[in-house]
């Protein structure tokens, strides 16, 4: 029992440490964005200059071949910088000011899922070990919502799935987005070979919804996974959606935008 408590304490300390680092993400993104923009601009200008030089008449075939090789390498470098810029934007989309909480806007659900999965590939276990299968309609359903709450929910569910799949023999995660009758959107998460902690969801939600000490007189042990699922449920409820957890599946239901 003491080893379980020690393990939980170590986990909580680790997640607290990560949250402290995460608080600095906004400044990190800001400090990276400016030099990346300068680098992108300089690469573009250099490419224009080299292409102009390569277009000039030249009898030296070795020189012409060398210029073309430099242009190709510069193109590869431009692609790498574009990818870094994209990742910085993904991180920046997770960093927001509190006054943005009340803003509703159209959200492309499939795009949000794609970006969130890509964002979580910063977790090396998820990137290299988990077989992710996405199933989404060709045309993304749209919901008008407070996007940050929806991101918080999807982030929390993915975090929970990743933590659970670390105990699976063959980690695999199915994510499906479906639209029913153009009015209802369902987002389903199905990790293979593991089970969601359904019995702990009510306890975790109750503890987070009240400031009173409901746990006095009894011992309630909640893991970061339990808390993550409760955060997901509460975030979905804040935007008027439904959160359903079964042993093998978590489903989020939202109302789609209709014409």
C-alpha cells in the first residue's frame, strides 16, 4: 500500500512539475516565433537570389550544377523551418488568455482532432509506440463552441488514453468523428486492450466540482488519469455537450452547425 502511495506521489510531483513548465509555454512560443519568422524570410530571399543566379547564362556546367544543388538543399531547409513554424503554432494554440474563455467561434472538428493528435506526438511513446487510426468524414462537421474548452477535453482524453496504453501489449488507439443526420457530432476514443476507470469518474468529478471536503472520513485515491477524465467531462458539459464513458470507449457528443 505504501508503495502505491509513493508511486502516486511521484506521479503527482511529475505532473505538477510539467504544469509549471507549461506555464512558461506562452513566453517560449513568443521568443521562438520572431527568430523563426526572420529565418523564414531570409531563406525565401536567399532562394530568390540563387534562382536568379541559376537562370543567368553560364558555360561552367559544374558551377550551374552546384547552384542547383544549393537550391535543392535550401528547399529542404525551408521545409524543415515550415514544419517547426507549424509546431510552434500548434503549441501557441494551446496557450491562451483567460479573457478568451467566453468567446464562441466555429470549430472544424476534424481539423481540431488532426491538430491535437499531431500536438500529442510530442509524447515520444505516443508518437513511436501507439498505432493511431483516425476515421473522419471527408467534410469536417462544424460546431460553434468555446474552442478552448473543447481542446481541454480532447487533450485530457488523449492524455488518459496515452497513460492507459503504456500498460498495453500492443498499444493502439482508434479515434472516430461521425455526424448523424447533420445535427449531432460524435467523437469516439477506443484504446485497445485497456479499460477506462469508469468507477472513479463520479468521485473525481464530485471532488473537482465542490470546494467542500467531501472526502473527510474516507480515503479516496485518485490518479492523474481519473482527474484527466473528470476535466474532460466538465469541459464538455461547459459547452453544452455530453460526455459518456464506457469500459472500452469515451464518446463526446456535440451539436453541429446546420445551414
